[in-house]
C-alpha cells in the first residue's frame, strides 16, 4: 500500500491507552483499529500494559457526590440523543454514506453533520468539518473516483487515514486502514482510486497551503 512512515505508532497507541492522547488522534486511532485487526491488537496490548501500571498506583479518593454527578451526566447525554437523532434523520444528503462509516467515526460525523454540512472543495471533492473537542483540524473527505484534491502543502503535520476506497499521490497508494503522514516540507496531490468513492479522515495541526488558482484565492482572502 502506502509508503512506510517514520512515525512511531507504537508510542501513539501507548499514549492512547494511557489516556493522554488528543481527542482528534483518539478518533484516528479508534477508527484505524476498527479497520485493521493488527492495529486493534496493538491497541489492546497497549491498554493491557497501561492497566497493569494503573493497578500499581495508589487509589484516589472520589469527591463527595462524584458518582451521582457522573450518573446524572450520563442520563443527560442519553436524554439528548433522541432529538439529535431525529434532527439527523431529517437530513438526507450523504446520510446513508455516513451511516456506513466505522462506529468510532460514524458517531462524530453524525453529530458534526447536523451543523457543518458537506462543503465542496472542487469537482468530486467534498469535506466535512468534524468536532471532537480538539484544537487540531479534523475533516472527513469524500473523494469520487478519478477526482483530485488540489495540489497543496501543509502549515504543520497532517495524518490522513483512509476509511474506505483509496487514493494515490506522489508517495504511493493508500487503502483502507493506511495512514498517510505529511509535514510542512511535503507537497502532494491525492487522486481517488477508480474502484469506488474514497472516504478519508484527516487530522492536522495546521492548515493547508494550496498552489495554483486556489492558492491565489486563498492568499487574497488571507487564509
């Protein structure tokens, strides 16, 4: 599939298991684990190790009423699910495709779909901004077969997980469960594979820098 990356994902999985990973990257890890059994096993091992270390820690005393407050928060969350679901089902554009996404990503996409909607980037390319209580930029891309994301570089690091379908760029081909990692020094132009629509989850700590006409417009409007 894609070009081997230099990121130590074992360390990422360990951070996830320890509960100290940014929510955006938690979503990335959980979605990848749902797509790839080997990643799921790696995450499970990391969680088991983290559990062993946790058992050696001194127990913390809960504040008075903490358990009752936690249960109340759960009840409030579940009470909000019904109207949210009703609002979601009133929308039709792209709903079936979102419902087919892996569960860790599907829930976040459904919540975000209520307010953000799909945005067209160029022909055959749409993106949905996701909300995950993170300062990182999180977007779900929908790339139709043979369509190309405008050539761009990055203001920071970008991690793109292929959820379904696939895309190719200058560094190779990426299929379901693969993660493409790009930095500020990388410029690329992903093109959707011809065997179906590609959905990709992108997490980045900086925006995109487009080239060509889109880049000119981007600079003119000060983005």
